[in-house]
């Protein structure tokens, strides 16, 4: 099968969407598919293009058996609502040329990863003209996130944004997304349920099984072996609301047995470091994003994992970090309302994690204290990961949705 994957984030980004897009493309190549990728140079979550890549010129390389075209774009050092819009629009413009350069290749399947919806018009036109099946894979509902997190105004602009989103969603032949709650949201946005596919994020669970605690690695991050470690690892941006973690650390500053560690990069990191210094929080450490090979060790050393986000983000943005936390058998505090996908997960699988009210410092502190008393590893989390997060099972099931149509198109006419 010829597959064209189109999205702004891709490997070697280590967190979020880029990680999953990269793993998907490599898996497809390993399965014998021809796959090409149109993407941007890696910049996330640091909001800074990596040194060996360019933000101002096109680059084409073969990476792990995948033909990858990287397109120039604007990357703001300090992203705001307007700058994010310009950032997404710049990629949409430059990447459309790279997209149409694949026209004569005639892919069977074009998979666009959202965000960004700005690319959707080009994707739909390209798919129509080339005869490819069009698929929109939604990792984040960017319009919901934008308004749910008050990153943009309301009124006429809000109505226009949602109207355009509905129009785009209805025109893709298939729409996939990563949770049941996000599937239901797609139905609310007038997508025909028969065209929807559940395509959850996964874990390479074999990498995270039976990981012993690496004491030397823990000390290298500045964490005392005697202390219980409360870990946040991932993007440090607007939607996470990590100020609440610092507020929780302030309330627990007299607990000499607890150490907080925030690992990652993002637009909010500098502000968080300043706030930590102003509050003189000696129980909070920061570390840069860790190499992917170190991820199992990083997750294994934590006594409590934090999966935090602001209210309004829990069904528009499903934290990708949770899959590997569950795979390693970690104990986690999740901030989410009970009616969201994350809230329902903790109700359907009692003991898998502690779910607390978003944006409540008291609830977060109570959740941390509860999780620190839980046995480790978490057997419920391990069981869930084995049954629902296996990479090969998830990817094979997703691709099965398209094989029949492609094979029928390739079958010679017997008349």
C-alpha cells in the first residue's frame, strides 16, 4: 500500500504527536508499505528548531526506511494565540507544495494528522485529484482547545471556527481519533458514525516491562534515594496548567520526604522556573527532556506520576504520556472531570489511577498523598496496558480498515 502521512509533528520529537507519527511511519515501512511523510523540522516541545534542521528551507531524506520531506515554517520562541495561528498557517502554506509534489506517485491513502486543520483543504483537493482515500486523524481538537483554554475570543470568530471545522470533518472519507470521548465529540460535530475509527495511542509495552529502579539515574537527576519522587514528564505549555503543580509543591514543602521533578520543555517552562524561584521551592527540580532510550528508567523511578491539564482540555487533548506510565505500572494522579474520557477510565478500571478535580490545588495535594500510599507496581495499570495498549495490535487493527478498499482497487477487471 502507498501511504502519505501529512502532519506538522514527526520524529525525532520525543513527546506528543511527533512520537506517535514517527512510530507509525516506521512500523508501516517495516510491514512492507511504501510510505512518505510531509512534515516540519522538529521543534516541539522546545519551540526551537533542532540544530541539524532548517526552518527556512525544504529538506528531503530517507529516515528509517521512510521518505521524509520537511517544510519551512515560522516557529515563535514565545508562542501566543496569534503567533500559534501564524505558525500553523506558515506550515500549511509551505507544506502544500511538498504535498502536491507527490501527485504522480499516486498514494492509496493520505492520512492527515490534526493539528493542523489549516492543511485540510489541500489534503482534500490532493486526495480527490489523485484518487487516494482521505483520512483525518485527530490527536487534538485544536478548535476546542483554543476556546476551552481561552486562547482566543468568542462571538463571530468562534462560530466561524466551529463552522469551518464541521465542514472539514464531514468531507474526509474517514475520521479517526484517540479515545471514545473524542469519537463522541466527532459525532457531536456532525461526523457520520460509520466513518469514524477509534485509533488510540499505544505503548511499546515490551520496552516498559520489568524495569528495575536505576538508582544512579535517579541521583543524576538530583533526586535523593531516600525521598519519594513526584514526577511530571512532558510538554510544559499552556494547556497543562503546571502552575498548580508548583502550588501543590508549596503546600507540601514541609514534607521532607517528597521531591518534585518536572522534566521537559515548552513555552511555559521559563515562567515556571521563575515562579519556583520566587516561592523558594527547594522541593522542586527541573530537568531537560530525556532521551527516548532513558524513558523506561525515568518512568520507573517515580513514586507518583502527574497527568495534569486544565479544565476543558480533557476530551480535546488526551495526554499521550499516560500510555507509557500505565505500561511501566506507574501510579498516577490524573486531573480530569469524571464525565471525560480520563475520568471514565478511572471509573471503569478502579485502581488504575487517582482522578481528581482539575484546577483544584487541594484535590491535587490529596491525590498525591493518596498515590504515594499505593502499592507499586500498579497491577491494574499493567493489566490495562497488556489488553489495550499493545502497539502491533492497535496498528494492525487500524490498517485493516483500508486494506479491503485498496485491494479491490488493485484487483484486475475480470470482464
